[in-house]
C-alpha cells in the first residue's frame, strides 16, 4: 500500500471530525471559528492526502464514507492526545511564568513572608512569586491594568473599581503605637485632645493608613496636627518612631510582631479597616496563581 505524500495535519483532522460529529460543514466551521470555504479546503486537502473520499455531501449535510469511518476512529484518538499535549504545554507555561502578586506595604512586610515560604515548601516544583509592594491605590491599578494577577489591598469605602472582584482577606485597625519610654506607653488610652495636638510619625498622604484616619476625623470636623515625619513604608515608619521616640500611626498587624512598640488607644475613637484580595476573576488566573490564592485564603491572619 502506497504511503501518503505527507502526514495529515491536526487542523485538517479537526475539520474532518467536526464535520462528521455535527453533520454539517456550516456548523463545523462555526465551531472551529473558520469560514466554510476554509473548512472545505481543509477537507479537500485531507482527502487528497488520504487518496480517498472521506465524506459524502448532500443537501441534508455530510456523512462519512466507509473510508471516512475508519479514519474517524483513529483521528479521534490522535486529537485526544493532541488536546492532552496542549493542556500540558499550557501547564508548563503556567509553571515557568512567575506569579505576579501585588500587596500593600503592611501585608507584604508583616503577613506574607511566612505563607509565601510555606507555599514554595509544599510544592515539589519551584513556583516563583514576584511580589510587587505598593500602597493600596497602586495595587488596585496594577490588577486593573493586568500587571498583577491579583493583589491584596485595603478596602475603600467606595468598594473596588468596576471590573474587579473583592474576596475577604483579614480585619485590621490603624492604631497609635509608641516606644516603651514614651509618656503614653503606660497609659491604656490617650485623650482625644492629646491625640490631635501631638505631631506623629505617619505614612505618606496616599497611604490607606493615613487616609482612613484623616477620613474618620473629617466626619467629626477634626484634624491631626502636622506630622512629625512622613515616610514611604511601614518599616521606615517603625524605625523613625523608635529613633525619634515619637508616636506613630500604623497597622495593628504590624505592631503585633514588634516588641518595642506599645499600642495606645484613643479615647472614643477607633480606625477599623479590612484587607481584601483584589482580582479580575478566578477564571482569569493561571493555574499557579489559583493555587497561591487558595493557599493564602487558608492562611489568613
């Protein structure tokens, strides 16, 4: 038996099997998202390679010839293997690409280190996580623009921007923290007047830690004293508070692991907030990113 001049192409076999499955060239073309003339051309090319008519065309549609029936059985097996290879290739691509996660300073510095180490330890293969640290406003922008697969940000009163989804991560609170030698360190609370009149170390104005306090005070027609210092990260805020022996406004999540700093409540005021996962939708995440999201959901603080 003479061998064909070339092997059948996967696209030609897909066109043939789709036509047999659906009994219509038009429906097969729509399924494969090609024009009907393009699909017919693939069938003619396949028949030329096979050296036999594979389908019979009639006003009622198409059906396989005896030769077509024999080819169909083997072609279906080959297409199943090809789809398995496609899935594997997609999985390999997911594995090789780093997971791009954006997180606020507080979460990145004081919550994520242990869960991320545990995530990599649990996986036999290395899963690379590229962590982008920014304030919550920028985190949302990165996810919106597709420059991060998902993020962890403080939830604003207005919610998340259109097109994004928010999933609960953890509760938090902005608190006043002081070095142990500060006059407020032995108090359980400070008066509102002391709180408002004392210059403190604060984050930059765009940080959620700063904005949530100022927003709560504006509702009462109150405002803070000018800051003693403004810094760009939670770690820098802590170091400045210790070196200046001054109060600082920062996250309770950050204070819990810092022995030298002492939380001091403000009488009659609290500044609660929530952190959420921000994503465009779980269906848009890579396999590795979905695994990381599930891991972080199971290890919330």
